[in-house]
């Protein structure tokens, strides 16, 4: 049988594309957004290897090589900032990643549909609240004159410096992030839970499995691939500890444990005059490490579950 010619293949491909043309048109604004605001600016990464000045421009500035990377690593702040970033990122993965999964499982197991919808809707709302408003709520609750400290003072006789102590900063940082994003993060897992085969659950119940056994042996394995993919994706931003959250919660008292790479880029790299090359180098350094973590996590996920990897 003769193979179709190149023109025949093109006509066949065009017919396939024509079927989905409305979907492609809907995708165009998304494609334009990523091209304009994500891919096009990547050409500016070259200033990490240059001594950038406004007068000379990006490509006319003097070449500096790895000078800015060495400056960051040799600086006295490097290990403290890198450690703070890793610790906060680790806490957010350890406590923040399982939280939406547990919440989604709890909501999914609820029998009353009205209550289920109510808790879903209420849990989404904090995601749309800015960190300025969230910190205002935290201040009213956990400051020296906040409601929590007033209650603690009447019960234990003294207050706690929740917002101005290095001892409590990480707990407040991670706890507020979980409270703000737990409902929004549970959306994908709730969608995955709808694909769990009800026949398998019914069969396990007939075999004598209780709710815990059905949850552990049927429900969780059914969404394992979704959990793996979301975990790999979350590692991509593991070093991008929320800049907005750090900005509103940062104060001199908690600086030893609060300053992370993103805030360091803002403070040293951007607030200082003509330090853009140094800021870009630090950001590129962070992105390179995050990329390595994603590749490792994807490799491990693929070994454990073929469907749990991104590529």
C-alpha cells in the first residue's frame, strides 16, 4: 500500500486541527500571556553574567562571568539565607502539602451535600484575600494586645511574642500559609476523588472493610498519581517561599529566621542602586536548584508510579 504524500498528510493534519479550531482560539490568550510575560523576559537573564547599566543596555553591558554568583556564595549572608529558605520550604512541604489532601478526604467523606458545599466554599475564600489583610487578622489575634494573648494572659498569667519572636515565626508563617491556601489546594484533589470507582468501595465494604480501611486501601491509591504529580510541581516553587507573606511578616526581631532568598533579592539586589545583575544572579541560582529538585522528584516518582511523573 502506498504511503500518503506530504500534501495528503498536511490536508489530514489540517482536518484534525480544524475540528479543534475553537479550542485553539480559546487557548491563544493563554499562550500570548506566557510568551509575553514568561518566555520573552527570559532573554534578560543574561544580565546575571554582566555588569548591567542602564546606559549600556542588556547586551551592551560589560561581561562579568560568574562574578555575581561568587559574590553571593562568598557573602556572609549566604548560608543563613539559604538555610532559612530551605527550612521554611521544608516545613511548607511537610505540613502544607498533606493539608489539602487531608482536607479533601474529609470533605469527600461528608455525607450531607449541603454541609460539604458550605465547607468547600468557606475554605476557598482566604485564597482571594491579600496577605496584608491576612496579617492584619493575625495582628489582631496574636499581637501583644491581641485576642489570643488577652485570653492567655488571663489563664496562664503572661503573653507570648508570636509575631516578634524567632521561636514562633516559622510556626506562624507555615500555619497562616496553610490556613490561606488549604481550600484552594484541595480543589484538584477533590476533582481526583470523583474518579474513585464506587464499585471498588462498595466491594471493599461488603468484604468487611471499615471507613479507614476503604480510605487507606482504595481511595488513596486511586489518587496516587495526582498526588505524585502535584508533589513534583510543588517542588518547582520550593525555594520561592512566598515573598508577599515574608514582606508583611518581616520585622527586625525575626530577621535571623525570616530572611529568605526572595526577600534578599528585594532588599539587597533591588533596593540598592544598580544592583540588578546581582539580583538576577541570585534569582537564577535559586531557579537552578529548584530545577534540579524537580528533575530528581520526577525521576523518583516515575520509578514508583509510571503515571505519577510529569514526563
